[in-house]
C-alpha cells in the first residue's frame, strides 16, 4: 500500500476541492462552486464529533477522500451515518484507495454506534455502483428527492 488514510485537516482543503470538482463532474445533480465546497468542507472539519472527512494521501498529495455525518433515524431508533463524497483521483483508481477510504469511514461510524450506513450514488455512475456492490452495499427501494 503506497497511500495513507487519515483524518483531513484544514490544510487539505485545496486538495479536497480539486477532488470535489472531479466528483461533481460525474454527479450531474450537483454543480461545482469552489466557495460553496470550501464552506461545506470547513463546516465538516469544525465538528469532529458527528462529522468525519478522511483523505488518502500519496506522496504528499491528497488523492482521495470520503465524508460521513451522523444522523438520527426513527426507522432504526438510533443513529445512522450518511456517507458522501467518496472520490479518488482518476490516475489512482484501481489501487484500493476507494476501498480503504470506505472501510475506514465505516469503521469511524461503527465506533460511534451507528445502526445503518447509507449513501447516495448517481444512478448513471456504473463504475461506482459496481464498486459499492462489491463492497457489500445493497440497493434499496428508496429514491432520492430534493428541494432547494
């Protein structure tokens, strides 16, 4: 393994913004706006109790990231984690970085007692959907709706 998975720091924000630009070019429901993404990352980093950003670092470069947030679920009668923003630099895919990020974020959530992990994925992002299936994530009958 030639990468390290660790908690993100404020000094990683520019690298994470670069990765979010890649992710949002795939996820067509979202648009990239650097200031907005920076604000969101700062908010995530401000609360290390219920939010987590993990990064993959390789040769002093941020090459991957994954975020999670704790929510309360009435369906589960307890807390769940929403996993978002799993993205790996194009040139580093296939090296196990995405797997290591997802396993690490799952560990973070499980250590906090979550009863369920959930995530959203673009339904047209076949490589991501195949990856999640290989990582034992299951599709549900739910669809995602939003209102701005």
